[in-house]
C-alpha cells in the first residue's frame, strides 16, 4: 500500500546528478578566449551562463551578459572557489532551495566536477516527478487528517460532480471505500481549514 512514508522514500530516488548538464557535453567558455567571441557563441546557443574551462578543467562560470561588457573572460568569472558545490548524490529536495538562491551550482562526484545545474533545470523530468510525489504526499496526509477529524457524512457531502456518482456506485456495490478518497485537493484543504463544517 502506498503511504505518505512510502512517497517520502520514493522522493529520495531523485538526485542532483539526474538534473545536471555533464561538463563533457556542455557548451563552455575557455578562460583565454576573447569575451565577445564567447558572448556571441553563448547568445547564439541561447545560454544565459556557462562553465569556464582552463586546460580542460572547470575554473568557474560566467553569465553571457557579463561577457559583453568585459575585456577578458577572467574579469567576469565567478571562480570555482566562490561557487556552490553539491554532491552528485544530493537529493533534489536539497538542490531546489539552493537553485532558488543561486544561478549556478557545480555537481561533484568521485573527486571531480561532473557537471552543473542552473535554474532552468528545475523543469527537468526528475524535478517534475519529485514535485508530483511531494504533492501526492501532502494530499495523502491531508486525507488522513480529514478522515480522522471529520464525520463520514460531512466528508461525503463535500464530494463533487462525477466523483459523487463514483462514490455512490462504489457504496452500492458494497466496496470498502472512504469518502475522503473522492475529494479533490481543494476540498481537502477547505475541510482541513474547517471551512463549512459548522
């Protein structure tokens, strides 16, 4: 049976390395290249930022916009030692707040920088799946609270539309069912807040 605890366990499957761009395949900027050339290349590729490399290793990152105003890549660089580094095994739950406060994170593993993540990576499949499970967990916990705090007839009275018909059919067929399972999230929240219970 799927429980809020099981859903919590499932969210742990989503890790930083699932939403990062590998350095090996990334569009990068070389520390020694002319900044305008790097700017034009990133602009053409529609990237807002990129890692900066020296001798095949990342030394930091730059924004595309900053490259247009500088005389060297180095002068617009955020150095690696000033960057946020996260483990490849970090959970997405830990990465999301970091990306809310930082434009660029380097992802490290096995003693090396493996890749990087930016805010647009929050739209990747792994993050969307994580958020889906998070909402499912909230809905399941709300259901338990409402089921244990409200009378069944009060809950049943709040069932809407086609779900009302489905609930009635299930009861008529003698299926073991709870009216809370037929509520939309919005209704669960209203019941949780005590709206319309008096």
